[in-house]
C-alpha cells in the first residue's frame, strides 16, 4: 500500500510540471527546497516569479527548470575532453 501511495505522489509531481504555471508549494515540492529558501530566491531576484494578484507567487515551469539547471558540473568525460583540448592547443 505504501509503495502505491509513493508512486501516486510521483505521478502527481510529474503532472504538476505539465502545467505552464505552478504555485509556490509545487515549486518547493519539485525542487525539494523550503518555502523560506524560495522566498529568499525571489527576493534576491535569483529566480523569476509572478504575482498577478499581489500576494500569491507563481512560477513558469520552463523558467523553474532553467533555474534548476544552472551551474552545471561536468562529469569525468567532459573534464577529460577539456584537458585534452587544452593540451592540444598549448602544444601547437
């Protein structure tokens, strides 16, 4: 029973991302961060948000995904390519 409930929650989260605009709560759940941290991100303009009625905060799902994909960390393959390219350039 517990496994079915967890699967339903996963499906619910995925369906929430099918919407173009999500709420603060949905953003927190998707990103796995607290409301207070999201408020910090919005107050420092690190993530774009919308307040059409002045109080509630909404987010565009594409902008949320773009925000979460910032500061990419290279894997071993990418690091090896960069090292090889560097040595190829310096040896010529």
